[in-house]
C-alpha cells in the first residue's frame, strides 16, 4: 500500500515536472486549461466534478497522474489526497 502511494506520488511529480519543462510542446487539446475550467473570474459557474460528475459550486483542482487537471468537489477531495495528487 505504501509503495503504491509512493509510486503514484512519484509519477504525478514526474508528469508535472515534464509539463513544467515543456510548456509549449505539450499544448494538446486533452490538457484542460485552468482558465477554461474556472470560467470567467468573478462568475462562479457550477462545474461538474471530474470523479462523481455532480455539479458543485466550488471545485478544487488537482494534477492527475496523467498530468491532466481534474476539478473535484469537496466530497471527492479526500480521494485525490489519498492518491497523492498535487493541488493546483
Ligand atoms: Zn465529486
């Protein structure tokens, strides 16, 4: 169990490191831009949670193991923390 967590954390760290190093090369459409996810500033839009798909007024954003940005509702936040995802 501890090794699985360490592995997941390491993988997430590597993904983020690669993304940070190559900000222009990895601009593919699968990567969700934070500005798009968050919507217009000052306008709280109800976005669906990436895990349970329920709409939440407030999402917390994490970098997944694949280097993608996921928005999680308060109910799913503990899952992300258990997976060792990095909060953005
Ligand atoms: Zn959720």
